[in-house]
C-alpha cells in the first residue's frame, strides 16, 4: 500500500482567493470600464490574470490529490480538464484585452464561460463523489460560478467574492489533507 504526499495546489488556491478578494476591492474602488487605459485598470486586470493562473494551479492540485481514487475517475479528469480550459481561455482573453480590445472577444468569453460552468459542475460532482475533501468544496465548485453571475446583478463584485470563497475553501481543504493510503484503481483480491 503506497501513501500519497501532501497535495500541491493549496498555496495556489489560497493565492487565487487572495487575488479574487483584491480584485473585488480594486473593482469597488475603480470599476473597470472595458477599455484598459488607466494604471488602475492595468493593475486590476493583472490581479485577475494572477487569480486565473492560481485557479489553474489549484485545479491541478485538486486533481493530483484525487489521482488514483476510483470514485474520482474519468468524471473528475473531464471536469478538471474543462475547468482548466475555461479558466485558461479567460486568462488569455484578459491578457489580450491589456494589449488590444477586440470586438469578437465577447463571443469567445461566453463560450469559455460555458466550458467553465460545465467543467466546474462536473468537477464538483466528482469531488462530492470521491469524498476526499469536505462536501462544501464540491458544492461550491458546482454553484459558485453560476451564482456569481446572478449575484453580480445585486452586488457588482459578488462573483469575485464567491470565487474567493470557493478557491480559499479548496486551498484550505488541500492544505489540511493528511497523507493517506491510496485507494487502488482496480480492486485486488485478498490473499488467503
């Protein structure tokens, strides 16, 4: 029976949470106007890029922590890949807006948001099913992104704060994981 080491990704999750909180503060102080032409908007977009990059690291750490668990399996891998792809496209688009504003980016952003929505929901279901992390991590993966869009209508930076809650929770849960015996992918017959 092998043991797994403490999973990476906890620092990335906590970094993502801190960056999302900072982006919420910056957006509250100086709401982004779409066209990046002030120092404050460059700083805001840079913090958002940092947050997206840290989320990708957190998802990789989350996936690594579940590696080898039968209950996580292909569902978790599919969710992790889609979530990383969605956040990766968001990161690239946010970086592109720093250099130049393109009209067609909104369509790509909506498509990336859909991939991210489906990916994080599937990943959340896999996390719930695997039972390695606390249940609320799986629930937050499922609801934080779509609820953030709805909450933004009431409070302009609500999505950033919900994402901070999500990735901070995942980061803390990964940090508190103890090395444990790995669950075999294929059940082994017991020796008699």
